[in-house]
């Protein structure tokens, strides 16, 4: 593995609780990892520890199998060959784009500097912009300059701390796809911090969900969404609810009895013995619930959110339980209206009854 973090602990003076607690993860060369979670969850602290900007109080960090941080060792940041891209870009306003990008390679002969600057500017789509100044660029272009500057010294690891947070939503999503392409074209290994799960899905090969200093899951986006390891991950990623269920054995199959009816023909489902009395909560995603006028289960629309091609409906069952559903936007039902719904799932993710 290229980056290995093992049982990492980071404490801040005056705080009883660790900012990062027992975090373990690994990242292969050429992969892009993303840390996601609510504000204050420890993701930026973890990034800064990898950079060598925060002291480690337990565990260790390895880069290409060499320990760079532990409770007794800290390799200086400038010796780790790490490139960083910050939230505020940190460009020098009085320097041209070319001189900004060349800042980290000033030790090279001028001809080599100029060649490398031209190379990385072409990589980020700003070929020929050497003589422009930051104030002449859009926010997205400034972010590309910051990325080019970080790539110029050929770092062994790139760290990006919420680099799109100052941009509007449409530009953020587009730039996330572009930055992924740039990093892949450069052959870079990167660790990226964001609070936006759509950014994480757009850019990450592997994604870690953090909360209160703990890493709950480190996995690809599909697994995080469809097989969350903890209740927090299930709640944080995507749209869904926890519905009460009772697992019962019927012949060779397990059936989940829910307020939406029996969930049958399941490829994956725990045995009833996994929970006391078979009682648990099942995760139902909004895309697990299908609008069906002929379904026996009816639900009342209590909230609706227009998403362009679809509505996100919040629906209340006769039992009082609530579910979410993605419904094509040409099905424009009124608040208070009752519609037929059914669950369409091939596996269930279960948790102890909450």
C-alpha cells in the first residue's frame, strides 16, 4: 500500500476527547481517497496529520512503507513530498500564474521551471496562461492554478482540503469530475476532504465516512450506499429511513415483515436469530420505494422536494411510519394525497432496533 494509517490518535491540548481516534485506512498508489463527514468530525485533522502539520499521539502513518508519523517520530512536512491544495487556494495575488505554479520548483534551472510550468498548466486546461494574474481568473480557474502548483514538484501524495467549497454547486460538481481526470492523468495518489457526498462520489475511488473522530467505513461508493457498515453511515449517505422489521424463517428463506408488507425473495438477509425475537430495523432507501397505484399499501404525501427529473416524496403510512421515495417528476401529486407504494429490494441491511 502507498499510504497506510494504523490506529491513529490525534489529541488537541485542553480537549479530553481525541480529534482522531483509532483510525486505520490504506490507499493504493494511483488511487484517490476521500474523507467525508459532518463539520468537526476529524477529517481535516487527519489530513493535516498525514501532511505532518499535526503531531500524532498514537498509532502511525506510513508513506511507501516508511513511517513518517508516530508518537515518537515526525518527518518534517517538507521532506514528505506532499502537495497540498487548500480551501482558499492560497495563491499569491502579486505573482503571475506562471510564477505561482513555479513557486515550489524555484530550485530548478529556469528552462526546466518554464517547461514544467507549461506541462502542468496544459494538464489542468490552462495552457498559455503563464502571464495572467489570479484576479483575472474565475474561481474554477484559480482552483486549477492551485492544483497545478501542487502538482509541479511531482509530489508522491496530493492532499486536497475542501478545495471546491467556495464555488457554486454546478461548478463544484463539474470541477470534481475534471480534477479526478487531472489527478488520474498525472498518475497522482490523493487524499481529498469534503462534506459533500456527491463530490465524494464524483472523485473518489475509495471513501471514508468519519464522525466524532472515528472512521466508520472505508469503502467504494457503491458499498457505502448499499451495504453501510454502521447506522451512522446508513443515515449520512443518501436518502433513507429505518423501518421496524421482524425477521422470520419461511422454509429455506428469511422474510422481513415491515410496515410496507413482507419483503421476500431476498438474496441477502440475516437469520432471525441475529436479533432478539428477530426484531430489528431495516434500511429502506428512497430508490427502494416504488410508486404503484395498484399496490395494496397506501401512503400520504407529507413533504415533496422537486429535483428536476424527480420528486423526493416524504410519505406517511397508515401505521404512522415514514418512508422516502424518488418518483419521476411527471407524477406531480399534491401534499396530503394518498398514493400506492411498494418496496422493491433484493437485499436488506439491518441494524439493532433503534
